[in-house]
């Protein structure tokens, strides 16, 4: 069975946790959109310094139907 979080990976860089940080930041914006630079800056404050966890989290959120990509922003989709 596949798992969202590997036992060998730190929890702070897992897809669900980083995705949670992105969604929380998107919810705080007025228009529900962020650029990749804004997301990267926010994640750096939370100790996510590599691009790999951010990309996997964004793919995870897109596949879950929570965000959409429209250049140059990432938009939060309505539930």
C-alpha cells in the first residue's frame, strides 16, 4: 500500500505538510492567488529550503483539485 508520508522522510518536508502551509497562505490572501516566489519565501520561513518539497506539494494540491496554475500565479479553487 502506498503512503503519503514515507517513514524515511522528515515530516516537515512531506507533501501533505508543505501543501498545508501553501493552502494556509493562500487562504490569507484577499484574491486567493500567490506567485511561486511568494510561496517559496513563505516556505523558507517554515524551514522548507529546497524546491523539491514545494514542487511535490503543488503537484499534490493540483491533483487533489485544490489549486490551479494560471501564469504567473497559483490560484486556490473554491471547495
